[in-house]
């Protein structure tokens, strides 16, 4: 009797995986939210961590568009994504990086800021990027670079993705002292803390079963 009940429960267990249209919607909305956060940072001459931070630093130093730099700087990390995280994750991440690159070029055509407080930009921009990344993580996608390494370490070694990214981001932000004013770097660090705390507090192994 118990065995039959158990088998029935197992066969009727709901499928928690995401459907294709759910993944598509998450990729579109998640990358759009991230791109809005990136725009706040770009307008306020702030930087964030990971490959996005490196792309923003290069943009501030050279004037080359963020989208082109961001797409190019992530290319070497797709091999790690494929070898360690699988084909589906790699494809989703490639699409997500492409969408952020595209949206970052389109955002200035859609939104214009006549006044933008840098403290608000640091906090709101960091929060937007953290929320957008969280959406992507829960649908088995990332934004390349350190995101791929962070997710790999969390899934295989139990190291929190948010805390690992925070440590790496602080190193990247330290390099910003070479190109940006002191107050801009401090605000960028504030934004990085906000971003990574959102991920660390909300993206934990086993918490979101549908992500698998």
C-alpha cells in the first residue's frame, strides 16, 4: 500500500521546469532591466563589477559604445560555459549578452535624463542590475564572464554566487581609481554591494527548484 502510494506520488509530481515561452519572456525582461541599470551607471559615469564593469571602464576611457565592448569581452567565457554549464545555459547566456548589448544601444533613444542624482543612480542602478541578473539566473542563464564562473562555483562547490561576485567586483572597482574620480568609485562600490546582496539573499542552492 505504501509503495503504491509512493509510486503514484512520484508519477504525479508536477514538472517544475520552465517552458520555452517563460524562458523567452525572462530573457527579454531580465536583460531590459539590466540594461536600464547600465544606462543609469553610464549616464552618471559609474562602473559596476564583472565584465559589465570592465566594459563601462573602457567606455569611459575610450568613448567606444558599451554594447560593442560588452559583447566582445564576453566571447572568451563561452567555452567555460559550454564545458561546465551545458549547451542550454551557453545558448541562453549568449542570447542574454546579445540582448543587453542591443538594449544598451537602444535605451538612449527611449529614455532621456534631464537630471539624475548620482547616489540614486548608484543604488537604483545596482538594484536593477541585481534584479535582472536574478531573473536570468533562475532561468539558467547569465551575462557571461564572472557570472558564469560564479554560477559554476555555486553549483559545484556551494560558494554563494553573490558573495563571490562581490569579492571579484571589489577588485575590479579598485582599478576604477585609476580612471574615475574618488567619489564616483565610492558610489560604484555602493551600487556593487546593493547588486550582489540582492543576488546573495535571493539566489541560494535549492531555494528555487524551477530553475533546474
